[in-house]
């Protein structure tokens, strides 16, 4: 019985958490797009990289924080509103 409950919790609980798609653009200080910047949901392995125009799209849970990083630049964290 314990095993069935565990499978139920693992399969169904993630579906109960509300998620939304966040889109944006990562730019440098000169307003130029940053190609290949990492955008990750803090505390998870869910993430993506920016495209040639610096755009990204990522499904995130409610109250998530996004971590933006790129080689040679300071990492920044921003809460999802």
C-alpha cells in the first residue's frame, strides 16, 4: 500500500502545482541580446538558453525565482511576478 501512495504522490502532485509560461529577453548593458544565456528555475534542473535574439520561454511554478547566468557576467536572480 505504501508503494501505491508513493507513485500517486510522485505522479499527481506535480500536476496540482499551478505553472505558467514566462517569456522574456536577456540584454547586455548596451541593449544587445545575449545569445546562449542560461535561464534556470532556482532549486530545480528546469531551464533553457536564450536564442539568437536573446529570447527565452520557460514553464515555471508559482512564486518561482529565475536565475540568469552567462560566462563572464554576474549571475542575477529575479522573482517571477
